[in-house]
C-alpha cells in the first residue's frame, strides 16, 4: 500500500476491471479497500481496490491539468475510509454506479446487507447488487437527481421483498419469478428463475432453454 500512499495528491491514470477506457484524475484519498479519484468533470469516483488493475502518475500541462478538488461529498467519520463506510454514507444519496457492460445505473442505495446491497433506479427499479461487483460509485452534486426527475418520482421506501442477510438467500426468494441478470445486456440472462441451489442457479430463457449460472458471476438481478 505504500506505493499507493505516495500517489495521494498526484494526478494519476488507472485501469479498472470491466472498463475499456482508463480513468484520470487526482488521487485524493485512500483506504485499505477503496480509493477516491477527483476527475476533470469535478466528480468524485469511489473505486474499490478489488478492481484496480494498474495505476500510474501522469504529468499534465495547461488545459489538461485536473482542477483542484473541492470538499468530498462524504465527510470522513474516521481517520481512514473504507468501502462499507462509503456505502453507508451513500444511503439515500443520488449516485451513479458502474457495474457491468456499457452503461451505468442511476438512483440511490437503500439497504446494505452482508454481501450485497439494494439500489433503486427509476429505469430498473429495485436492483440487488453483490458488493464485490461495483467498479465505482459517483455521488451526484447536491440537489441534482437522475434524469432531472422531481423528487416525488422517487419512492421513499421502494416496494421490495423482505431482505435476507446474504445474496444467495435473497436469490432463493426470487425462485419462480421472471428476472433480469446483469441489466439484461445478454439475452441468455433474462428469464424465469426456476431454482437456486448455491452456488448455482438455473434460468429458463425466452427460447425455453435452461441456462445454469454460477452466483459469483451474477453482477445484478432485478425484476422487470
């Protein structure tokens, strides 16, 4: 970790798993399992170290220089930050999440369980997301909302199933439901969740084919 601590306050470029283009900005904070980048768009990106592939210092000149960061949106409650503490601070805060594929999801985090959390999106509604699949989180600026929707368009407590402590137990509650995995970018991950038998589940697709998937590789699940 000493190598990373030496880069705090410097302009860096990093590659993270699941994203094709690198991220560039100022490394403003670092914890045991998360780092914080401030980019040219004046956004703070909270990136779990689990997905960090490479990071390097870059020397910029003129217009390429990243603006000096302002105050981070999440106040530090302790000397060091952590992924779970950031998620706790993010509850109820409109945010952008990048998890998989070519799109981000926008909304707010509602509940945090042992190994997954619940996120409400105006597009996908209630989404269950394993903790280890989040690539980064970007809090919105104060007062802004996804798609400029009015606050009344967002339920204070989105309707959902009662929550289990673990992701596999929550999947078990969805047996017999029509579900969408990984935001539906792959047609073979949309269908009837027939049964869950950890660490696998079987899904019946539109063509009536049965697909068996390993839970460790399920990044999101929601009901359409």
